[in-house]
């Protein structure tokens, strides 16, 4: 897989990839899934994130709606295959899962890691979505569709959701 700074645009073909499968034997490739029809690809940073875990669980409902149209749903997680298998052993999903601990698939789709700069960085130097500051992250508020007692920053929300999920 070739990794560049190109961000995939609407209408462009998705980059090909082959990754270790998490909830089936062998590997998962986009080409194999495309042969069956369309593919809905969801990319996740990792299973440490309660937001990602909830979104992966929610993909089961999307899969039910898309399957009659011949569309397969694939979730790619930036987690070692063994760790992902262990996690989904206890929280199974009907969605096809693949592991990409090296983050190559995300990069091929044009997604990059965000660099967190010191809070005293000149605001003109902050270039979202490539860079941000902790203060900016902490100023964001979410309510996660009513799962939280109130709107809170992502770090507080992660703590509450992890406690709910038993990941303390």
C-alpha cells in the first residue's frame, strides 16, 4: 500500500489493503469485499477509545440496513490483531473487523495523527486538523447522545464512558 499526503476525495476509489482479520480467520482485503458488492469502510483510532468502541457497536445496525443492498461493513482498528481479538471475544459484533496497528490504512485514506502543540502556541500556528492544543481539546464539549450526565470535555467523557464499560 502506498502512503502519501493525498486525502481521499468523494468519488475516488478507495486504496486497496489487506489486513489481519479480527473476528474471522485469515485476512481481510478490500478487493475481496468489493467482489460481493459495495463496502462501507469505517476507520477507528483504537479500542482504548470509548467513542470508537460505541461507534463500532453501532455499525451492527448500519450493517443490517446495508446488507440487503449488497454492501458489506468493515471496521479497521489501529490495534494489534491479538488485542483486538481478545476485546471482541467479549464484545462480539457481526461487522467484519480488521486490525492495522501500523496505521497504514488510515494514512492511505489521507487521515493523519494530530500533533498536540503546547497551549502557549501562537494561535496562527495551529493548523487544524494537523495540529491543535490541549486547551482546544479540553474546551470541546460532548454529551454522547445522552449517555453522559452533562456535556463534558472528551477526557472527562472518556473517564465516565470507560467506567460505564468496566474499563477503569
